[in-house]
C-alpha cells in the first residue's frame, strides 16, 4: 500500500508541477509528499524530479516512468471502484463515444456483458471516428479514443494498448508488389486516416523511420479504410481492432513486418465532473479488466 501511495504522490507532483500542489490535491502535508517521493526515489535507485523551492521538473527517467505509474494508479482505483459496489447498487446513465470499427467488431459484446452484470445502468452508445471530441462540450461521460488529444478539465484514463499493422489485399500485392522498406510506400497507393496526418512512423534496427505520403484515399473513419484495403484499393495502416478479422480470414495480409509500428494506448476521456460517479468508475474498471493487458482483437488475430 505504501508503494502505491508513493506512486500516487509521484503522479500528483508531476501533474501539479510542485510538491505543494501535490499536497493540496491529495489533502496531505507537504512534508508527507516529500517523504513519499524520497522513498520512491530510493526504491527506484534514481532521481525522478529536479526540485526547486517552488517547482519540480521530471527527469528523463521520471518522464519515462510517469505513464506506467499513472496507469497503475488508475487501474487500482478502477478495480476498487468496481469492487465497492454490488451490481444491484450501481445505477445511472452513461453516454459513451466509441470508434466505429471497434464497436462493430468487438465492443458491442463487451458493453452487453456490462449491462447484464449491472442491470440498473443504461447506456447511450455513439459511434464515430471524428477527431478532437471534447467530451465535456459534447455531453459524453466517456469518450474512447486512440488519438493523442487531451482537453482541460478532462481526465485521460489509459485502457489498453492500441497496436497497428500495415496491410493490403492479396489482389493489390499481386498487382503492385510488396514494399520491402517504408520508403517504398512512396511508390504505392496508400490509404490514410486523416486525423493522424500524412506521416507514417516506424521503428527499425537502425532507428526511427518516418515517411510522408501522398494518399490515394483519406478518411476520418477506419471502417472506410478497412473496406478500401480489402477491395484492393491500396495499402493501409490500420489498428488491429479493424484489421484482425480480415487478416484472420485472408482478406488482408500484413506487410513491412520487420518495421515495428510505435504502440499507443486506447484511452478514455472522462470529464472531471463525471470521473467520480460510481457508475462511470464501474464501467471504466470493467473496460480495463476486459480489454487489458491484451485486448480481445489481438488475442484472436
């Protein structure tokens, strides 16, 4: 428990930018914050902050560890939120936004199981891929996204890894050939998810590789891109929740597997005003338990 509270204090100090700010957020004395950070740094055998009298700044290692620490704290709080309420006690209404292919392929069953377990919770599920959705402004309790957007007054809750693959239909490969290096994509028809721009990023044995593409098709919906890829229109960079089924069925094949795609996280954007509601916390905990550490689409692919 002490280790968890030390991690919680580390996250609070990083987000507040000062030990005093972390103390105010946690409702504890500043001396307790200092003690917890000292204990954590001793256990980690490294400095996590560069400290001054007024501010703290993350060290390189501190910045590296912060996402994992934040995820651990959120997961712990989420699990205990779910355990604290019996299904008959949890009630309320949740409006949740979900990316279309994730909902169509996988998340419909997950949400149905949640409602069977918590019969007094009603859901309003909205499917879309539009970028930059601020859940506070658009009336959502939870907005699931794999995009990096963050908003003031909205909490980011990591849910599960979002892996991606470069893939194409066998008919396209037969017609155009297989790219052996990301730079060869410049000679191919590429299908781009417009909210992420024209750049595809890869990791290689010799370092990162970035390619700026001129797409044959841009869309703000992964479902459109998946259908176009299956029809042989071009090569797509798809999240595995969209590509898993067509790859398993042979409608798409992976290409450029020697070059890893940097992993991002599916996260829930939750307005601060709704983040402590028992029914919202219970659904977040349910999603984390169901989708992490490996989401079902990656288990089946």
